[in-house]
C-alpha cells in the first residue's frame, strides 16, 4: 500500500476535516481541547541552553558495529516481531 492510498482510505473512513460533523473533525477538536494550554517547550534539563533563535543546523554522528552484532540484533528483532530500526532505537 502506498501512502497516497492510505490517505484516500483514511479520508473515506474519517471524512473531511472541513466538515464539522465528520469523525476527523471531532478527533481534531478533541486534541485541540486536550492539548490547549500546554507550553510550547517543556523545561527539561539540558547540557546547554537553548539558543534565542533556532539555527536549524544539524549534525551527523557516525558509528560502526560488527557483523556479529548486526546478526544478533536482527535475530532479536525477528524474535520480538520488531524491525531492526525499532530494536536499535530501543
């Protein structure tokens, strides 16, 4: 299934967000009310202060792991019913 097919199915199922009587409009309204009043940024401890203006610069961190570790991680993913990506993130 392509993403475009999924979006068409979802629109058929949930309706149009512009229709106030649709399921999607009700869901959007629910989340607007639920999330209303939350701060833009949660204050969590960081190792450096947030910049006054976002630079949108990113960075890359490279690493390597052995073929044996890769094989073991794939086995773990398969046994867990997860993807290798999910195991690596966990």
